């Protein structure tokens, strides 16, 4: 068990810089998720930690040891890849034991560790099977079991669930989270799926084009995004954004998009006053836009009217794609509402959950 530190880490391929200046401190026993779109540098960051990629600058520490020049086999890590990479001619038992055999671990110790890992992962009855006789979820568990038997200081997982179907991914997410709680070991997990990140991580590092945009708890990333990118990436459906101007009238502030105007809560006036008269980006999540008929009584409601363009029923909620003047946005409303395409709906925005971003820097204004 160990902490992990990235200190001013860079990675370049020729003239292309894929990791610019990465600084992250991961505590012992913490579950940290790297998330971001394809090409953001998340897998490269993990592979540098594993020793599979050389770093171009900076330092990587595992515990109290700098590992820049330490071979992967000596870093006390275990990695689970996107492809399970199981040996097809070996049984589940032999796949899980193979790494220990290479290290010349005593046979009795190998047997003990493999059976313990199989019990944790529910694989006892499959130990004599070969990978072709397993489902995708079972193969994924074997790959995790192969890492568990190593008893590493740090577990690294590079999109291990991406080959599973949607229903199985939900189950596998819970299994990995329970595994972390049981093993009490440091986990570093890479995914492009923000739902995986939000449900599994103690903290989430959001990357984009090699830059660390924000590292924080799932709740803070959702409620207090530091910039437009994080606000738009975290949450599904993603946050609605509007080009707007902050307007002051008789001691009150309003967000004016040109298509509609909504009142700013008084407790935000002090933070927003320096931006009066300036162009800003106004953001609000679909789940904070309600039908006026079924809106919760506790919200700070700003009324708005819109035309329904598309309706998506997800069973427990209704997504409405709305146009209001030149603005388009998504609202997640109560399923008791029964609009039709082309109809006009009365909505309210919960302004207690509004966000304002600087138009030039794209940073949140608070």
C-alpha cells in the first residue's frame, strides 16, 4: 500500500506534448479516477505510472520511492488492461497464478493467494475452465484476480469495463468498488465514462488535451465545476450553456440571453457585480429545469417558456429538447408532464443551481 505522486510530469512524442505539467497527489488507500475524452492523456498518465511509457520531464513517486528509472516489474504495481489479455490455453487458475510462478513464489503460497482471490471475485467454480468457456464479465474478473494475487501497493486499471455490455458494466462497477473497500489498497482507474468516474472514485481528475482541468470529489465536480469544460463533461445530459449578458436593474441582477431573462439570486450579487454589462456564459443543468406544474416548492424559480422539439422518455424521467427564441437547451422534467412535439411548455429554472463563467477564461465566477 502506498501513495502516488505526479510532480510536474510531462510527456512528449517528438514536437507533440500530450501531458503538459501534471501535478497530482494520491493518498494511500485512495481510489482516484482519471477521466476525460479520447486523446486527453489519461491512459498515458497511467502507463507512465506503470513504467510502460517513459516520462519526458518531472518525477513520479510511489510511496517514498522515485520510480522514474525503476522497471515496471519492480514498481510494486499490478495493472488491469482494457483487453483482458488472458492466456487462452491456460485455465483460470493458471492465468491467475502465472505471474507468481514467474516470480518463483512457493507453490503453497500461490495456491493460497489464487483461492483467496477466486473467493473474493466469485470465481471458485470456474478455476478449471479456460477463458473461451467464460462470459465477458467472468473474464474481466479473472483479469482483476490476476492483479489481486500480486498483492501490489497500487492497482492500475485502464478502462477495464469498456468491453462489457451496459448492464454488466453496472454490476462490475459495484464489484470493483467493493473490492477496493475490502482490499484497502490504492487504486488508480482510467475511464472515458463520466458515470463510471462519478460512481466509483473518491476523487476524480478531469483531463483535457494534457491539462489537469480539476481534481476533486464527485460532488464538488458536479456542484462546483471550476471551468466550462468540467461543467460540460460531468453530468448526463450535459450542462446547458448560453451566451449572455449580466444586467443590473434597481439593485437586482439578471442574466439576459437575448431569448429570455432570468433573475439572479441576491446572495450572488457581490460575486457577479464586477461582470455587469459584460458578456458571460450562463450554465444550468437539465435536472435543474423543471415543469412549472411539478416543480419542487423549495427552488428559486425563474419562469421560462419554450417550444418542445424532441421528447425522450427514460422511464423515471423525461428529457425535453427545448427551443426558446435563438436558444436551445435540455430540460429533465417530471414524467407526469405529457407534452407533445411542437407544443409550448411552461418551465422554471432553479437559479440556486445556476453557474456563471468568464467568457474569456472560461473559469467559474463565484
